[in-house]
C-alpha cells in the first residue's frame, strides 16, 4: 500500500516500487531518485555542473536546487566551464538579480572561480572525470537504514582537501560526498530500494 514501510528508510510507493525515504512525497524528487541519483557519470560538463549545484545547495534542500536547475543551466550556459570562467563582475551582479537561481554572491562567485580552476585541473589531470573517479571508494559500506547513510567519508574528505588546495570553493567534505553519491561513485541507495545496485541505466 502507498506509503507503507518495507523496512526503515525504504518507502513503497503507489506504483509498488520501494524507494529511499528521502524522495517520498514529491514527484520531482522521485524522478530524480529513479533516473539520476547514483547513476555513474563520466561527462566532464555534468560533473562540473553537479559540483557547482552541490555548492549552491549548502544550507538549503536539494529539492530547492533541483527545481531551480533548469534556470541555473540557462544562466550558466549549460555549465560549460569555459563560458562560466568568462563571466565577469557585471555578469555576477546581473545573476544576483535573477530570482530563478540562488542569489548568493559568495556561491555565484565561487562557481566562476571553480570554472577557472577547472581548466588548470584538467590540464594537470587529463579530465575532471579521471580526477573525480580517483576518489571512488573501493568497497563502501552498504546502507540498510537511513542511519547507515553517511554525511561524508575519508574519500570525500581527501577530495575536498585536494580541491581546496587547487583553489576550488564550496567543496567541503559533506558537499563532496553528496556529489559522489549523486554521480555514482558511491551507491547509497538503501538495501531494499529498487535502484540499489543499478549504477547504470
């Protein structure tokens, strides 16, 4: 029956599918959970976008960012790093008047700074994809309840430290771990969730 608990943290929806608790009750969240979260990503632009959006999410709910994502993509040129890196002070001021995004100066400026740091990282590492996947854990713990889902990990802390040394901003260990979960470096779908173990669609 809809809303019945299959086990702690897993909710069975009206369609009969068991899902992680956090996407219950919102169609946008369910679609994101079913189609994106935890699916392996190896495209540099999508990886860069997610790092930026996770930075914007800091202190907010991911659902807020998800609902604003189409507008974020419009104003940041699809998160093409070269286009974002070219934004100047006037562009930042203009973006801060746009109600379709999160109007936080520090986060907007960090996105531009990260785009500029991106090019140095790619020059040294070959691609953002190659760099990011160096920090994928070999055998992450398997979460069975919501209490088992970590907020950070040794790997996210290491990646956070390294990115900060390279000049990236809004990339703390918790932000980086959320990125790793979403991009498929970690499979944090709970045991019992229909998406558990399906890192590729």
